[in-house]
């Protein structure tokens, strides 16, 4: 009877590869002593126009509508071109104002969406 002995495994010379992380024996990331200064907010948008504060677009839209009352009802794109702002932002502003109870803006037509001022010709101001 011959007994064969099992071959012994060779010892590893390199450590096993792991996916990394703290549990794999890596030290946590060191924080830098010097940090970069935070960038200031841009004072102009992509088109070069001045950035507006919150709610400032509402005033621009209503002022333009009051200035051009003879051309009412107006769509968002017409107002946006006149005041030099995004038509999407103006449309959102007009829709929000039309839904508010205390706003002077109302939706005059659904398709295409056009907006008018409350208290216009033939309507009593409340």
C-alpha cells in the first residue's frame, strides 16, 4: 500500500487583492490643512444679464404687463422677449401668479396660454 501525501500549498508572497476601503486596511483619507476658498456666486447669468433676487421676476413681469395693457392678453414668450428673461421662468411666474388669489394676473386663454390683468377692460376691479 502506498500512501500518497497531499501536496502542500505554496505560501503566498503577495497579499490578497481587495476592493479597498477601511476594512481592507487602508488608512482613512487625510484632510488637507489648506482648503480652497469657496467660489462666489456669479453676478450674471449665461446671457450676461444681472441675476435677480427671489421674487424680483414677478415685479418685472407685472410691470411689463401694465406697460403694454393695449396688447393684452400676452403669452409667456412675448413677455420674456420684452424683458430679456427665460420664457420658461416667465411662464412659471405667470402660472403661479394666476393661481394666487391676491395677484393682479389671470389666465385669459388656455390654448395657447395667454395672461391678462384682472380689472382689464369690461371687468370690474376688486
